[in-house]
C-alpha cells in the first residue's frame, strides 16, 4: 500500500465509522420507549448504519479524488455535517423497503438531523490543534495532517 494513502484510508474509515455510529445510536434511541433491548428495531438500525457508512465512505472518496481536501476546521466540520446528514438520510431510505408514497419521510429527516447534531457535537469536542490549524477529527493530529495535505 502506498504510504501516502494510509492516512487517507484511516481518515475515510474514521469519517464513515462516526457517521455509521451516530446514525445507529439515533435510530435506536428514536425507536420508541422499550423495556427490553430485544424489542429495539435492530434490523432497521443496522441497515441504516451500514447505508450511512457506505455513503459517507463514498463521499470521502469523492472528496479526495476531486482534490478538495478541507483546508480549515470550519470547512471540514461543515463537510462532515453535510456528509453525515446525507449519509443518514440515504441510509434510512436504503434500510427500509422504499416506496415514495408510503415511506416515512419525516422519520428519515429526523434521523438525519439528529445524527448531524451528533456529528456537530463530536466535531466540536474532538477539535485538536494540528500544524495546519484545528481539525474536527478523532485521528491523531499527524495522521489527519497527512491525510488532508
């Protein structure tokens, strides 16, 4: 593997993993009040998380292929928020049998908005100083710097 590619692969996995995790938590928390963990909607939650992981990974791949790597904390955080919203929304659509007339659009939007709020919180809490400025990544600062240079 090309040494220059490893940080970008790690960055893509970090971004996709967080999108999937945030989406999974949101779906499980919004599945309704339950008294037993076995009654949660695991199939929909896992399907949504996998969909979010795939869409997020593809969005990150497109970002690197287009040479539009983020240059500042706020630009990167904005990209992460938009990517998380789109990934969670498309993940919610893909996890359910899709019929435009019967699909619960409000639920998909709620999942996307709540996952995006989670991404905002994570980005602000993970803010760390790197040689090029701040970053919203949970990767080590040197790895993030190598991925975005």
